[in-house]
C-alpha cells in the first residue's frame, strides 16, 4: 500500500522537492540527503503539529489529525527513500514540499546573509 502511494505521488501534483533547484550534481545529492534526513527524522512531528495548529486557529481538528498522520507517514517514508536514493538525482515529491531546513517565509538569500552576533557586537567594544 505504501509503495503504491509513493508511485502515485507524481500524479498527485505535489511540487518538486527544493533540492531539485540546485545547479550541480554534487549540490543536488548533498541537498537530497539533507532533505531526506530532515524528513525521515522529523516527519513524525506532523502527527502533533497539524492538530495543534488546527486547534490554535479554530479549524477542523479531525481533518487536521488525519492530515497530520498522512504527512507523518509520507514525510518519514519519503525521507527514508530520499536518503536511500540520494546518489541518483531523481525526485520523490512530498506533500507541501515536506520539511525543510530553510525557515518558511524567508528567501534563501536572507537566510545565508544572517550572521550571529559576536562578543564585541553585544558588549559594545
């Protein structure tokens, strides 16, 4: 059943994974491995995050719970498949783009431009 779900993924109209935008083979496989790792380890959190978000926004709790379970399963299994196939840069799209290391709402250049404060900048010296 899970295999059928993943074979049907491209037909479900999910957007391409973010790592597919990388220019070189090396960047693609590195980002694919990171993306797979993030979804494999963090996918289960969707089972809790979706219902909590629905409750906070007064949305349908039952629908959010089923969506959370679906995302938890597909992100976790999809992440494992991404990791297992990382040397081959073909995509296995995940619902809503899966989990990402990039904070939502920030363009990639904004994230890379941020710097951590140094001891000199916080003490005024």
